[in-house]
């Protein structure tokens, strides 16, 4: 079956896709319609199902695969699917790996990078706290995405983002020996673990109630304090500074950090978080165009367009 990355404007297609988002709407004339995000392992595409019948609306569910008949059009310079028909498929015949994007790095390599980073921590208190935190979240560390949409939004995205930041942290500590390697590497390992509670699942990712009301930064700070108390390290400077790094890693109040960085390691952590996230966003946008073309405006990069040179 044809993959979404190969869709071309003007063609009519019949293929299986995973429904990852579903929104009801009503036209100006009062007719019901559905906005549907369709996905396979290569890409996602927004679709519209006009004059939706009640039985189809009742059948469609987020997280399920269906066979779609659709026409591919262009809307605001992006491909969009006009959905003509929807049919259920036999769930037993579905290989979900065909519909889910996953990390380009193997799980074994990601696990090795993160575990080696933790084993390399020389400060006993920092190592104990980080080890306990990883044990708490267990296998989810290597399954969850780093975000629902913006960056590293695929199965294993959280560990991929973490792995990239660990490598950046070590490289910068080699260049700037005044930075405490234990704190910066530990910060890279733990900074986004709260996303495991902020998001609902690794595959069809939405925000949990706790994620919407509290957010991953505050969730993880509370978890760190809880683990610190269990380890009888709640009054240690190490726990305090790790909490500060978590709370400040978005760098600015307007980006969701309740405090701004006030240690050299916290400042650098916010830099490498920003670098790894934005390069992932840019890499994804550039991968979807040909050499000599410009990307669409990228919201997360100040609505700039980027040129893909030869």
C-alpha cells in the first residue's frame, strides 16, 4: 500500500492509515464534518470527511487503523486528504509498526548510552537519585516520545532526545571544564522524565489530565522530592540543584519554566535542550523537501523558512 510520504496532489488513493486525532465540526450550512489526522510510519496528513454519516462517526476512533479512500489536494501549501470512504479493517491483520514512527536509533543503543552516562556519575548522591528515578519510570523511558507534536514525537523519542543531550553535555564539559559534568549529565538524563506522566501513551499520544493541569516540569519536581525523601536525601544540595535544573530547563518564564537558570549547569542544560529539540524539528522539515527548495514556515522556529542546499 502507498505510504503517506509518497502522496501526490491530484491522485486518488485507497490505503490503510492510523487515526491519531479526530475533531468534530459543523459547516456554515450546518452540515457535520470531521477533521482527521492520518498517520503511517513515514508521515502524517490532515484529512477532512465532509457530510459525515452518523454510523461512520460512531465507528471512527483515535488509535485504530482503517482503510481510507481519499483524494489528495493542496490546502495552504500543504497536502490534505479529502476522505471519500472509510472501512474497518481486521485488527488481527495489522502490524502496528507500519503505522508508528520510531527512533532511528536502536533501543539497545539508547539504553547503553543512558546507562553508561549514569554509571559514569562520580557523585554518589547524584547517582543514587538518578538511578532511583530511572527505576521508577522503568521501560517507559525507552518507549515514550519527547512531545506529542513538536520534537522527537515518535516511539522512543524521549530516549533519543536524552541520548543526544548526553552527548552534547559531555562534549561541552570537555570544552568547558569549569562545568560540573555530574550535574550536567544527570540533568540531561532526567530533565524530561515527567513527560511519561504528562503524556498518555507512546503510540497515540495525548496530554493526560495531570499533564494539562500541572505539566511535566512540575510533575518531575514533585517526583524528585518524593524520591529524595525515600532516599533520605531531601536536604542534600545535590537534590536541590537537580530540582533547580529541572524547574529551569526551559530557560524562560514564557516557555514554561517557573524559575530561570541560576547555576552554570542549569544554564547550559537549557541551551542543549534547545539545541537538540530545534535541530530535530529542522531535520524533520528538511527531510520532507528536495535540494534547492525552502521548507514551509516552521512555527517552533519563529515561523522562519529554511533552505535545503545541495
